């Protein structure tokens, strides 16, 4: 089932939670709503579900206005962060719940329900745990039961609100990979709320980046990560260094270095901020020409394949974060307290008047 959100706005008193949201989710797509706390992710999900009404705008399912359909009629499966399973019911009873409470005329037979429960247990890889109670499960297993329960009623769409939010990092990672595989098998249109950028990048077909109730950018994980549309998205999706400088006729000057900025060929002497990812900063022991900024190494974390360094620029005193491969780090043989030279590359330049973070 496709979802179309057209000009949706929502106020809570004087507070604008959503402002003129437009978004289409084609059938079978998994979309992540990503944004900081309070950006409106849950409100948008609840409006799609029919748990909340929009002040303005419409939600269409398969092209049909949903204004007059209630939550039950929308055939939506939910999974929340703290999806309270029924404590007094076993895993299989929990999964069967949605089918057992159907009116007699719509309820499948006992045998059919049992078969469906076993199918779902195998889908969520919990075959051996059918007779356990929720208290006898780990957090990750409980969330898988919650997902099986949501799927039992054969929903046309799945809405997930931080479903792995309460779990530890390792389990989260396993479960999101598993969710992606499950989605590839079932192709149920899914909307997934998260404030974890890595989770969104890992799982989603497309990511909607929300900020203060508005969409900042919409695109595939690669598009939003590699081509952030504005400083907010750049900053939100991963670590970034900011270099203040000036643009003049296609050249940007940052401290003592000057680099090409062809997209600003016609800009005259204007203040600009360059965004650079930590892995796009080179370190040299000796300045190579004029194009390097002197800096002192404050801190080195050399655990794992990527070495993280924190440096302080000698010219402005600003901090610079750098990530180096182990091999390059070994070649340079760097130590904290040493003076080196840094050079940013692959800069993304924004002119401050054009944006507000
Ligand atoms: N029923 C309500 N009454 C008043 N304000 C509300 C209500 N529901 C949400 N809000 C406000 O609307 C804003 C958006 O809330 P929402 O829960 O959609 O954000 P979110 O992006 O999901 O945040 P989080 O990641 O913290 O869950 C918040 O500032 C919140 O306080």
C-alpha cells in the first residue's frame, strides 16, 4: 500500500509540531523518519496511523483519502519502543492475540491461527520460545515477538517508532539488519522512526530528515550522506569540522590556505563556512607548499582500524577532528603534543546568509 502525505500541518496550542509536510512512500518501501528529539517524527507517524489528526492536509493510502477511516480500518501494524507484551500470555498467545480478538465471523479457525503463529515464529527466528512468557525473554527477543504480533494480522503497512531504542548497541545492530532482511522478504510498506543516523543509513531505502517540524532533505542514504542539502543535514549525519573563511571569485580562503570553490565563481568577498568530514583531512609532518594549516595534536584514540585524532589549530585555536587509517597513522608515527600540518579536502561550502542551523 502506498502512503501519500499532502500538505500536512499540526499545531499543539501555539507550538507548530509539523509544517506543510509532503511525502510519498511507494508500496513496499522502507522509509526512515530521522531527526533530533522534538522534530515531529512521532507526531507524523501517529497522523499516518490515524492516532492523531492533522490540522491541515490529507493522508492518502493507495490514492484514497483516509480522513474517514479509523485506526482499525487502516490495517496498520505498530511496533513501539516499549511495546508492552501481555505478561500473562505466552509468546504464541501474544502473537495470536490480534487474530483471537477478531469477531467470530472474521476469525480464522484455531488450526489456522496456530499455523500462522508458527509461521511467524519461524520468520522472527523464535521457534523454540513459543511457550515462554515475556519475562523469560531478552529485550531483543521481546521486540521480535512484538513485530510478529504486529505482522499476525497481515497489515498493509508497518509503523515502527524507535522499535530498538531501549536495546543495547550490539543487539540494536543485529535487529536492524534482521529487520532489513525481513522487509526484503515481505515488502510491506514501512515507516520507521529513529533519531539514530546510523540506524537510518543502515536500514532505510529512503531517509526523511526532519527538523523543527519540516523536511530538511529526502533521499536515499547515499544521497543524504554524500550530498547533504544544507548545514543542518551535514551536521546531523556524522561528525564534521567547520572552517570559517571567505569566498572570492571561485576561491575560498581558510586561514593561510586557498582552495578552489568553482560553484561560487561569481561570489565576491563573502563570508563562508566550509564543512569537512574528519576522514577528509590530511595530516603532514612538513608543510607541502602553502596549502596547510599548522596544528597541534591534543589527543589520539588508536583503537580499531580507524585512528581518531583531535588537533588544535595554531592560527585560530579551533579544534579539528581527523580520522586516519591505521596504515597512514603508522607511517606518520604521530604522538600527542606534536606539531603537524592539516589540509581539508572535499569541502562543502555554505554561505551563512543562506541558512540557519
Ligand atoms: N499531545 C501533545 N501536546 C503538546 N505537545 C506535543 C504533543 N505531542 C507532541 N508534542 C510536542 O511536539 C513536538 C514534536 O513531538 P514528537 O513526539 O513528534 O517529536 P519526535 O521527533 O518524535 O521526538 P523524540 O525523538 O523525542 O520522540 C515536541 O516538541 C513535543 O513536545
